[in-house]
């Protein structure tokens, strides 16, 4: 059951209705049952995997809190981390690592057919953060297995985040508050914004992006156009999912953390990562960057920690050398900014230097999306070679199959991004705005029903 379908809207409406009429002491059971049903709609057998993660980390946290020695606490932590990481290695990285190992010794590997559980990278990280926080003494181990299971399985953020911390989300799921009127209003605004980002902008750009990246010999202008369109596609796709998740939770009176904060307005690469997939950035900061020394032990240590974080972040996104290179690329850019002492200007208003830094940052990030979207290092190299070769704009537009109608519709849709940002930041808009967005979303669903323009959320593969 995907967020961008009418079926999800019906499911969410039913859950919200029952939730509001149930006594508060039974609400957690409704949410847990609904969450497991939601996940089982993807693959019922793989529901056992997430249940296994719940039982493992719940038991490890309990053992850590009740251990009589440091060794016992460390064993509990190690069991949870090894179990979660081992799960990721088996489902997500086994074929990748086996192929790399065989290639190193001159052999070949026939990939095994291993089905990746949807959302595995997200819920394992969320579970590990809980156990680590219990080990550090920041959090008491959960006593109620059902409510802890709900923290891991909560359907709005189960499949693609945001990655929540137990200290923020678990008390809300335990208390199951009555939704306030302002929460309902803001939740509906986020749903409208999220659906528009995904159904109208991301799905409109997807066919053109797919055509460009499927070309054997794309023109340089087509590569640039494909990267530019993909930058909007991936942002609206993932930010749209995150807003639908936050909006769904708010209808239940539960607040999830913001995952995006206008990242393409960043004037440094480090600033970009403080605004893009913020929950993952915060996770790596707290559980990798700071333990490795962070910025406390000089620039060399800070750069080493930064490179480690971005290499792991790249690998987190997928078992492909393109993601590793993409992570290393961003890590090196951040290392250069650390050496140069570049920081984002937080003063009101934009000076000329801010515009220059914004342009440079945007170009560097745009270039990185080629690595992210390419399916292999060979394709990435071919795309980059095309990018620096001769350009024929007419040929590029023809290769992307972007006619004037597609260009006009996409431009009109992208012009709504400032409006969507106002919605997500609790700012007032005209009442007709809601009618306009609703009509566009319904039209997109009708177009999809006719067999055109549907595309899965990009981050489902991670």
C-alpha cells in the first residue's frame, strides 16, 4: 500500500476515525495492528523480519538496563548492533560484497535472489538508535513490548522515515493524545503539499528522467536536462513522502520531525546536508561523527570523521559503487569547506557573495545527482563524458521527449514550490490554494488511472 494511492487515503481515513473514537488505552493496539497490516500489504512474509528486529532490540535494551556489569551491557549493545547490521548485510549488501570479493580474486559471482524488505534501512537504524540511547543512559528501556513495537512499526514513517528517536516518539505513542484542531489542519495541509510534490511534480518529471538515463549516447544538453529534472524529482518525491508521513501522524495527534528544510537554498554543501534528509544526517552525526571525535579534536580528525560519515551514508543508500562514490564526493566537498572555514551566512537578506555561493553549491549538488542516478560506474562515466562534449540543445530536448506542453506543465508545477514551502512551514495562504492543490492532485490520480505517469517512491529501494 503506497502513500500516493487512493487506497492509502481510505486506509488512513479509517484508522483516524477509529482512533478518535477508541478509548486512549486501546489506541496503541489499533495503531500497531494497522501498522502491521500496512506493512503486510507490501509482503506478508517479510513482516517476520521487522518483528524479529523488534524482539531482538527490545530484549537487548532490557538486558543492557538490567546488566550487573559493563561486560553485560556491552554484550547487549553488541548483539543489537550486530543483529541489525547483519540483517542489512544479508538482505541489502550480500550480493554486492560477494561480487566485490570474487572480482578481487578474478572470479565471477551469480547474484542470489534476495528480496530486500521495504524500509529495512530505516527501521533498523531507528531500532539501533533506541538501544544505543539506552546503553548511554539517555533513555529507559521500554517496559511495554507492544508500545515499543509500535515505535518501530508506526506506519506513517515506517517505509521511508523520518528516522525517529525513541525519546521523541515513544512517549507520544504511549500517551496517544487526542488530536488538536490545529494538528488536524496542519496535517491536512502537509498531506496536500506532499501529494502535490509527488503526484504532480515528481511523477511528471520521472518519464523524461528515465528516458535520458536510458539513452546509449545522450547529448550533453540531454544529460544536463536529465540531471536538472532528477534533482527536482528526487526532492519532491522524498520530501513529498516525508510530508505525507508527517501529515498522517498529525491527524492522529502525533508529531514527527521535519526531514527537509528547503535544501536547494543552501549556500554550502554542509548547509545542504543540514537541510536534506535531516533525520539521517542527525543519526550519523550522533552515532558516528561525534563518537569519532567530531570537531573537538582538530580539523584532521574532523575531516576523517566527515569522510567516514559520508562513505557510510553513500553505502546506506544502496549496494552499488555509484553510491559509494557519491558519498565520497560529498565527503570531499565538505572536507574542503572545513579546510577553507566556509560557513553559511545566517544573516537576513542575501548579499552578492551569498548568490555566488548558492550557485556554486547548486552546481556541485546537481553534478552529484548524476552519480546517484547512474546504475553503474560505467554509465556514470559515459554521462560525464557526454556532459563535457558538444551540446545540441534541440537534440537534447528531443532525446528527453520534452515538448512545449510538458515543459509548460512542469514549469507551472515547479512554480508552486514556494507555496508548498509556506504550507509546510505553517504559513497562511489563500483559501483557494487548497482547492487548486486538490484539483491538481485529483487530476494526477485520473491521469495515473489511465495508465500514465505512475512511479514508485525513489527511497523505497533503500
